């Protein structure tokens, strides 16, 4: 039986050399909805998922809706184990597989 649990999961992407140009920094801030933060040194991080929690059991169906950059693809990749979380806990039991078909 498949089971997936996300508990307070956050995923951040580092952006290197972002502070080199202040106009570029402002554009990134606008494009990411202000969800960028300075890390150690000159590295800036975009928060793609912030404190996400949910539970899916075998047979559950979900739909993801959101604007560009909302984190839909990041969530799916994190669910599949392609991306790792920066914080929080993920419990995966069973097999994670796509249900999309070509031509859908």
C-alpha cells in the first residue's frame, strides 16, 4: 500500500552571484514573489516550498493549481525523491509513479 507524508517540508534553490547586480537582484525578488533570502556569503536562496504538510494514501487523487513559479513542479519532484528537502520530514512507503500519459 502506497503512503506519502510531508511534514513541514521546505525546499530552497541557491542562486549564485545574484548580488553582483542590484537590478538583477530586484528583478529576482519581484519574479519570485519576494521569497528570496541571503545565505552565508554572497549566495541567495529562493524558497520554492515553505513549510508544506500533507498526507496521501493509496487511491487518493490530487490536483495542483498555481501560477508560474508557485512550486508545482518542485513539489512533484520532491514527492518523487528527485529533489531533497532542506528541512522537514518526508515518509515514502510503496512505489511513486507517474499517472500521466503522452497525449494527456
